[in-house]
C-alpha cells in the first residue's frame, strides 16, 4: 500500500509528536516549513529527536513551490490560534489540491467567529475538491467525549465544562493569545474589551474579521452543531489570571513578575432555543509548580453526569487526534468541514488505511 504523504507547516512543540506519530503509523512526512531561523535548514529528525529523515525544514516562503514538488495528500498546520493568521497558508494548500488539518483553535468551528473567512475558504476548498478541518484536543475532550455522554442521558438542562492547560506547552502564539506576560492594563485593552461588547458590536467586528474569540467560543458552536441545538445568545468573559509570585517563562523568554498577567480564564455562556445552557470555561496560564492540567465536565439533567480527566497529557492527546483524523479527511466531502460532521473518531491500531 502506498504511504500517505503529509506536509508539516510549523515545526515547533506540537510537530515533534505529530511527525513522529505519522512515521509510526507508516505515513511519510515529505516536507516541512517554519518561520524560525532556529530550525530552518535542520532535518525534521532534529525536531522529532530521532534519526535524520532526509527532509530539511525550509522557509514558509517556499511553501507553494514545495507543495508543487512533494504533492502531499494532507498538510498539517500547527502555528497560530486564529484563522486570520493561517489563512494564507490554507489558501496555498487548497490551490495545490492539498487537504488541511490544523490545530488552530478558531478553525475548530470558525463559522461562529469569522464567518467571512470561513465562507471564502469553504468555497475555495469546494472548488479545488479538498477539505479543511480544525481538530486536536478539543475534538475529543471538549467535543466528542461530551456529546457521547449526552447520548446516554434522558434530559439535559445544562452542560458545564472547565479545562485548564499550561500555555508553556504550546508556543509563543498561544501564550500571547492568553495575555501571558501582559500588564493588567494591556490585558484589559487588548483582550478583555469583548466582555461588555453588544451583539451588534460583535457582528460588526466579525464583518471586519476583527473579532478574536476565546477557544471555548468555537467549542460552543461545535457542541451546538453536533447536538442539534440552536443558539439564541452567546456571552464571553475574559478574566486575567495574575501571577502571585515571579514566574520564569521559557516560551515568552521573560520573567512574569508578581502582579503581572500569567494567563486567562475565559468563560463562554450560550443560551439555546431548546433551553439547554452551555457554560464552558478554559483556563490557560503559565503554571506554578503545584499546578497541572485538568478537564472536568458536568452534564446536568436526568441523570446528572460528571466526568473528570486529571492531569491529561494535553499536547500528546492533541497531536494523536490530528494524526488519527488523517485517513478520514482524505475521504471527507470537500469544503471547510467541522469534525462535528465527521465519522466518530477512530483509533488507528497499526498503520494508516484509506
């Protein structure tokens, strides 16, 4: 059987696992690009901490020509958190007939935060007969795991979720999206301004592609879509998490002084036509030594059900989900498609099969 060819866009912390997992499922990484001079020119084996693979990391400026040369079936983008920041890379992939999987959190359900870009990319992907999909940790632990539990209940009144993760594990873009290293005043100006925003103001920002959702904003859209709920209203509140002591951040290359922002607690609350409340909270911050990841959900109703994942390995779980979705995206309909439309996630026992 011919190996699935994958192209890696972004060679930071996530790609270390993604590329290794691809090889261990008998796929092949045929090319890789990045923006950092620290990795450009190195073999991808250096990032994976394995033997050399004979694939050199190139500048992202060469993406178009490299895709034409390598002809992968799938490209994986593990760079930024917002759709605006990866849109150009997606467009280049689409025009080269390459399917796109991305860990970009907004891409998980971009239609409810950046509808103009979503619709444009959806139309372009359909024209070139390829698929664009956002997935990762949220695909299972904020999505399919929750809807599977819902399927075992008779009646639901509220879905409440809380998830905590260390922004140090994901790179600079994610840390900055959570305000890590900001002053309180900077956080209020750049992130918390959406707290008091009216629906009209939010729609206006979306029209200009200038609305920046917290990660759970898109998760609310995904859950509503998967469960067949109709959202009447959504409110987002972003609360700074302050440093109680000086913290060293390797990702930010700085000390976060006591009293500065070390992350964000974002709470998204949605009211639905079906009278089911979605209240979902994510806490991304530079951890103190005593802290660890947590994913905890309660589905209220009959019977009320609680699930908790203590100390999940969020990075590896994100990467494994992306890799396990590779065979499915190759078979999926064309367009910008949410995993809420995909077949159920499937563990790949030995190697890729398409």
